[in-house]
């Protein structure tokens, strides 16, 4: 701040070239590691999602005229009601194993919530080994979860505001896969990032796309930081034994719903 005040004093003396040079220098200093800005970069603009791309990835819940949107709206109503009753804000979405459609479910649920004018939603990709949220949404994420927990950027600068039509949501992507996911999930930096999300986005419903439960200990490391969990299974992919084993791992958390994907029967408790 002292350098900026000095630059302004020189501006009063009529030396605009010196002022601009000083401010450029100051911005370079502030961009160094350890001197990260506290507010979002002014260049970050809302990204318009492409409806055709979303549909190709089975992301449809932004469109209330799409027949399958009804299933996600029903899920939204049940989940949000359960969260409101206990004043929960942070929902983790996971599955017993890969291939159950958890990421598709998490994104569609987030878009369904975003269609409610009184609701705000933050969708974060915490499947650090195999992140898919950015690809499914058609986003290019140069910074994301890894950059935040490694201290290379701020949470505010990593979050991407997006919209589809009149509906808006905030997205925190994971910019690249990492083989060190267990260490990062259990790190104090991850705890600090989630605490910051809870503080700065307390008016939002926060939906976290988590890794599958059974292949690694990634989910177990983060469970104490969540309010509740949505478990996504799939017919032909998830066995009864896998669902029971997942429930055992998740028993310390509140499971708000079990979603069963890839069904052929339209039933209020089943989502496809």
C-alpha cells in the first residue's frame, strides 16, 4: 500500500509515465508466490456453457423441457429438503466403484439446483485422480483445486462462474489428474480450502464430486469435512456386496440418498 500511495503522490506531481511503471512493477510483485491477491482477477468472466456439448455428455438438467430432467428435479427436492432441515451446506457425491455415473449425477443435480432462483450452488471436482467435471461442462481450467491446495493461486481466482441460459453456478475444477491424491485429500491445505469454501460460500449449496469409495482411501480422508453424502450406484455395475461395503465405509457420515442409475423403470427413487 505504501508503494501505491507514493505512486499517487507522483501522479499529483505530473509524472504519469512513472506512475504506470511503478504500478506495473507493483502488480508483478503481487503476482509472486506468497503474495497472491485476495480477490478474483477482474479478467475472470462468466463462461457460457454449450447446450449441445452438455447433451452429448448426458448433462440435461438445465433444460426443464427435457423429460429426464424430472428425475434430477425430484432428486434435488429430496436432497435439498434433507439438507435444509439440518442446515447442511456441503454434499459429497460418490459411488462404490467407477462407472456408476456419479459425476453426471453431481453435475445434473447442481444444474437442477441452479434453476431455482432463490438458490446458489458451487460445484467442485474433488476426484483428483480422474477429474471429469471440466470436460463434461466443456471448460478449460488452467487453475483449480491442485493450484489452490499447492498455494499457487487463491480459491477466488480458481473458481469459474458459468451460466447456461438464465441459470448460473460456480465451478471449481481439478485442472489435471494427480497420482498423489490420497496425500492431498488428507492434507491440511485441503482442510483449509474446504473451510474457506464454507466461509465464503455459506449462502451456497456446495456439491463435491468425490472419487469412488472402494478403490482408494481418498473419500475416507475427506468424510469428516462433509455434512452429508449422496451414494450413486448402477445396475450392472454395482453389486449388492459393493453397496453394502460402501455403506460400511460411509457409516460415519449422513447418507441423504442412494441413487440407482441405469434403470429401465421410471420410479421416483431411481435416477438414470
